[in-house]
C-alpha cells in the first residue's frame, strides 16, 4: 500500500468522528476542497497481476472510483494517489442544475450505508470540459471515464445524451450512459428496450467521426428477469463496450438507522447482496459475451474478488470509503493480488467469471 494512501487512512481515522458529525453533503464538499490542492498523480498502483484490459483500454488495476464522488471533475487528478486504477467523473448534464432540495444526502452509520437523492446536481458539461481538457494536457496515469445524463426538465432526454456524447467523448477514455439514477423522475424508463435502442442509436450518431469512444451502460439493480434479457440483447446488438451493474436501489432491506425511511437511492453495505446477484444475472443472461463492471456494496478485497469471480472485469467503489477510509482502493487492489495467488491465477483478469 502506498505511503500516500496509508497516511490518508491514518489522518481520516483521526478526523472521522468530526466528519460523521457534519452534514453529509457539507462533509463531502470539504473533502473535495481538501483534495483539490493535491499535486497531480504521475503514477498508478499496478503490477503484472493487477493490469487489466477492457474495451481497448489498459487499466493499471481493476479498482475504480465510481461516479458521484467527483461530479464536476475537480479532483480526478489526485485520485490515483489513493490506489485507483481508473476514475469516472460525473454525472454531467448538458446544462448546469442544482439538483433536488437539501437535505439530500444521509449517512446510515449503523448500516454502513448512504441514501442520496441528489438529482444530478452539477455545474454542467461546459465547465467540466474546461477542467478535463486541462487535465488531459498534463496527463493522467489511469483511464478517465465521463458519466453523462439528462437534465431533469429536458423535453428530449435522448437528445441530451447525444449532446453529452458530442461534448464529452473527445475528452474521455470511455463514456458511461447513466439511465439508472432513481432521483430523476422517469429516467429509468430509458432502460425499456425500445427507448434504450433509440437512446444508444442517438449516442452512436453523436460520437466524433473516426474517434468513437467505448460506451458503457449503467443500469439499476431493481430489474426484473425480462428487463435483464432485453438489456443484454440490446447491449449485444449495439456493441456496447460494457454494462455497469449497478446503481443505487430504491428497495429497502431491514435497516437500523433513523434515516432508513429517507427517499432516494440506497448504497453501501445493504446493497451488496442485490448488486452481486444482479451481476450474476447479467453474466448468466449474456453468457459472458458482454463485459461487466461490478458496483454496489463493495467494502473489502473479499467482496471485490467475489464480484470478479462472478463475472466483473472491473469494480468500482464510493460509499464504502465513507466508513473504510480513503485508502480503501489501494487495500482492495493489494488484496486482489493476494487472492489471485491463493486461488492459482497468474492475473486477476484470469479469474473473471470463474464462478459463473
């Protein structure tokens, strides 16, 4: 584990009681403010065991930062310091929007979970594009994904995704089409087969000529078997580079926190079992023909390893860092090396789908 990540964990251990006593959104904004002055990372945590290839991209290790942490691409330059093998920024919409009324972010400490109803709050694609262009000029040692969405009041959401593709694809290593947030009314309806086909056609048409970027699709965990079959069929037909399984859930398992009944998407530990099962469902439905990225409730190397053996080529984390500290990505990456050796795999990527 890098000295940087270890030091960050130690510091977080000291300030965590204060952080957890602060409003969740305020604490997050303070975290971003603390990270912005950090120097640009020049190296990534990697090894021959960890290096992974997907969609023509080389990932130094398979542990990525999920979107939502760095919505406006303010701190992507610093995140490889903490062990991340790739970074996904956003969700970014064509126009700036404030999102839903506050309070809209809640820690469920007893459940090691988070509920959010942020509503795609962001400063818009144009401002983020300036920051990302600067980042690109100076370089980033890991792939950068840009997660795009539609404005809440848009009269044509498919057109919004096309605009996002045209604006952000030239700056991205990959694009994520996010149709899985529960906090923008009606957005998840784009997961229906006909709407999804039209959406992905619009995205494909907006790709830069001769320089199209890989497209990942981010789906919800709250899907029926028929939905999964339809999404897989469309993913194959439209040649998607990967499907990200999954986003937050609107379901509520038994929870202990006083915030358990807050409206919004639930993430963190209670999402783990559902997200793992949905990953298995997508692997089964696709027969391994569609690359998958596992997200949801991953808080340690054992859970990351289970997701990889279930079919995930890459994994992403976010909510668990609230409870486990900023060095979590590095700890998981090193843990994956250990588990690959233990189970007889020369590389982590050799274990993808081993249990499928």
